[in-house]
C-alpha cells in the first residue's frame, strides 16, 4: 500500500540518469547491471517505452525480454513471449485513492488471472476482468468461491491447494501456486489509521463514501484467509528464469520454505509486499525474511501505496537501505504505476533491467 507509483519524477527515460541507477539499481557486485538508454534492445523495445500495459492493448515485449508493470496495490502484470499474466484485480479503488491512469473496462487481454487472496483490495474487479479477458481465474478455495459470488462463472475458476505440485503452463510461462500465510495486524491499528485520515484530511463526500463502500464490499472477510486462503505464485521460464510474487507476507509457511529450498540459490525477481505495518521497524521483520529466503537478483515492492482511509504510503528507504547493506546481491527498484520494468531473461547479461515509459 504506498507511494502512488513512485520512481520519483525524474525526467526522461529512467535509466538515462546515472543518479537513478545509483538509487534504484546500483551494482553491488552481483553481476546484475541495469541497462542504460543506449542498450538495445531493452531501451529500444516499444514495450519498454509505452505506459500502456499489454492487458490494455499495449505492445508486447520483443525477443526474450520480460516486462513487469506495477498497477497499484499488489496488482502486477507480466508479459513474456506473447503471454500476459494478471496478478490481482483491484483497479477501481476507493475514492481519493491515487488514480492508476486507466479504468477497469480497458483491461481486455490476459491468458490467466491470478488472485493472491480474496480481500477486496485484491479481488474487487475480478468479475469484470474475467468477463472481458475470458481468462481463467486461479486461487485458493476461498478465493474462487468469492470470485463466483462476484460473478465469475464456476467453469472459469480453478481452485488450488498451493502444495507446490500444481503447475499451469501458458506459452513459455509455467505458473506454480504456493500456500502462504497472510499478514496480521495489531488490534486497533486500522481504527487508528482511519482516525489519522479523519484528523489530517477532509472527509469523503456522500458520493465518495458510497463508492468507497461499494468497492470495499466486493471481497471476502473470511478469517480463514489468514491461514488457509492466501497463495503466492512462481513463474518459471524454459531456461529456469524465475519470478516469485506474493500479495501478502507474514512468517513463512512450510510450503513457502519448501519452495525456497527448491529454487535455491535464489530467484531472478522477487515481488513482496511492504505493508501493512506503518512502522518500518515492524514491517522489516516480516518483509525482509522473504528476501533472505529467496535472494532475488531484483526486488520489486507491492502493496506499499496508500488506500485512502485505510492504509498510508509506506516509504521504502528503510527497506532499500537494509537490502543495500545486508543483501548486496539484490538490486531494488521503486516502480511507477504502469511504467515498464524490462528484464533480460537470457544470455550473458541475464537479469539486466531497464525502467522506461517516462
């Protein structure tokens, strides 16, 4: 939940600036060096310059380039070898939450929709997106049940257990679900955060409150989501390039520990939340352990931007500093909404990345 899409308003292509490279991808000796503006094909690939996601008709990446886009909250999109994967569907967010720059109706293309769990800030738009894309919706039993309640046909849902044996192949992407534990918070924290919004910002209008309530209603409050209903997903390419995406983090589950062992010594990209705790010291205790487990060459955050009235923008500098100091083999980047993060998946410069579209 945070940063309304921040790679901090730097001009031009993001990698054209040496200062940006230092801030968001400086080489600490792991052999992963961000691309610069002259480094074709990453910088010259139309997908790496467009702010239009592939799921909305934007260009698909060329060759063996993979493109990831953060679409707010824990939403991500992956495009690779003609395949488009949607992760979470929370696009029509509550009133006064930062705009993502597109509407739900624009999301028209996907090979599969993955939902990490069924809280409204992850699943609220699943029915519309499933209808528009005709893609299968994959999630836990709680998730697929809620998707059906929201209007997704049962035949368009696939329930998984997350025991690390289930695999789904879409073109050259193999998707594997893993059961993980959802985050928990202290009693009273959400009340205190709501009170902070009431203290420091004007109240919602009647129309804004109505929209806020409608969005919040499109999701499940089943308490079993915490221990039973949350999935992480691993994407594996033919050459072993791997991306791991979680939309919630707590202490590792046995299945997550098993996954980390199976992908040792690490993965190419790790996407993990930097939330829900607004105190960095507390949240570090949760997020950082997953980085230690998976040792990604590139870390991308999710769920760190604000949701009005519920969560604050969580500044990433404490996490990035700890990564810099304690995980020198891991690079990190703070993406903007819709901006392409282009990554080489093969060759001597595998894991080189470029952030464009500005």
